[in-house]
């Protein structure tokens, strides 16, 4: 199984790596549209530099003819003579060379002035530029001057003179790569771990209720085999539990009949003392049978598992004892939720409190929520339990009270039933003697 998981994990990791690389490669293709490369990598500066050099070497009267064929799909070029209105606007515009170091570095040695502006600038309203503002709202312009009164204006209607910088582009690429890898990793991990998580949750639910539904068999072949084996085990356990309940119900029916006959025949015993002893034995046997049936049948086992408001449940138990004149105090939060079977939990806590009332003093109930769990402490002020008996009290039919009087003690199944219920909810009961005297029963339940 371990070898399988390593193999399965390595295959998933390789697939995830291939998909991540494909996504990163796709980013390089798509990114060319919305995140083109930096200006120095686009080739535009080389075109501008070559055009500036050619125009600069030509006489002034020929420059306008040279640039007529210089336009391409990236930019348009216009020659602005010294007598045109736009030339005056450009001469008055501030020099923007220092704002664009790349342009200054590549063209600064040949140019006296560089002016950058966009469609929102007043300079863009000059009629010499010939562009439709409604059609190209993001147009960009760059005007260069050779030191005379004429200008050469480059117009870009669909592109920008300043692209994303290299650090920013690399940061975007790195962020995209990380997101792509994490997304693919999460998908692969989910596909591999989901069946195992479902199996773990189903086992936990089955520990709380034997009537939980089977798990759907999905996932890799080996995991499906484990799930199928668990479903078979679950069906066998449910069959055994149902058979046990049916068998005990039959025993209850069969034993009650001879007990009834014994009680009827006891009515004919003339010795009143012997008759009373017989009736006590019959009553004790009846109580033991009823207690055993209640323990094994666990009538609350058919309850639906739901969220239980523990403070409300514990206060209800305290109020029930208050109706009998027994004061049981509660301290803790007003709300704390645990998942389980409400009536089963009420029976377990009632058994623990009844034990304290019968054998010690009315207890104090303390509820303490914790990280992923809830702790309920039932604390009395009696004499405690001998240390070597702290574990034995959970044994069926074990009683610290040695008499056979049912008024002073039950049949010895109260703590056994409480422990069975709490463990069935994934919790635990711990008994300890308090240094200042008394017994403390600590119940820990998953929140």
C-alpha cells in the first residue's frame, strides 16, 4: 500500500509539472497581447534610431519625403515644418527626455528635445496629427527635434511607447507561475486524498453510529479495495449487532415468563419470611434482566446524530434533579456544541450524576470548551474511590456497595453504559480522586 501511494504520488506530481509548464508557456503566448515585452526588447527603439539617423543625414528640404514611407503597423510618422502650428506647441512643451531614460540613452546623442504626450493632452488636438479620438482613445505620441525648427512626430494608435518594465513583467510571470503550480498541485492532491478523507470520515461516523451509510467506492483501485473491505466489515458488524439485539429480546421474553410463574407460586408459600426472600430474588433477577437489556439494546442507538447543545442538555439534567429536591450546580458557557445522539448523551451524564448523588454528594457540573474538544467535569464532595478500583468500576455488574439491596445501588451497569456511550461518540471518561476529597469524573467529547 505504501509503495502504491509513492507511485501514485510521483505520477500525479509529474502530470502536475507538465500541466504547470504548459500553463506557463501559454502565459508567454497570451501575455504578448496584454503584457508585451519591455520597450528595449520590442525592436521599436532600433527602428526609431535607424529612422532618426537616416532623416538626420538628409537635407531639411528632403526630410518630409523620406518619412512618407516610414510608417508601419506599429507607428505612423509625420513631419512638422517650422511654420506649422504644432511646431510652436511642441517648442513650448516641456522636455520629457529625462522621464524616459531608454529613449534618452538610445536617441539622446542625436536629439535635442523629446516630447511625449497622449490623446488627453492639448497638443494632441493639433490638426496635423490626423487621428480620430473616439476611435483611438489611448493614442500615444512622441515628438523629436534635431535642433532646428522642424519636428518628427511618431504616432501610435494601438501601442504604447512605454511597455511593462522588465522587473514588473518578471514579477507577473513569477506570480502566474506560482498560482498555476499551486492550482494544479491542489487539484492533484484533492484527487489523490479525497477518497482517503472520505474513508476516514466514514470510519469516524461509523464509530459514532453503526447505522451510518456505506461509502461509495471511488478513487484508485487500491483505495477502492480498502473501501470495499470496510463496507463488508460494516455490514458484518451491523448484522452482528442486530442479531445480538434480537437474541437478547428473545431471552428477555423467555426469562420473564418463568419469573412470573415463580412470583405466582410464591404466593402459595405460607412462611412469610421465605416468601419475602423469594420475591426479593425475583425482583433482583428482573432488575438485572431489564438492566442488561437496556445496556445491550441501547435504545438510543437508532437516534440521528446531530448537533447537541451541551449546556442546555446538562441544565436539563440539573433541573430534573432539582425537581426531586437535589441541587446540582452548573458552570460553563451558555453554548457549546458537540455532535452525537442527544438521548444517549443524556443517559450517560445522568448515570454519572446519579452515581455521585447515590454514593457521595450532589455534584457540581463544569463545562470547558477546548481546541477541537469539549470537557465536562462532574465533581462531588464524597470520600472518593479506592485507587485500585478506579478502573474496575467500569466492569459490568461490578459494585462498590457490597449489599444486594437495589435501593442502595443498581445492578452495576450504570458506569459501563456511560463509558460505552461516550466511547461510541469518540470520547473518553476518566475518574480521579480529588486531593481535597471527593471524586471527579472527566468526560472529553470531540467538539
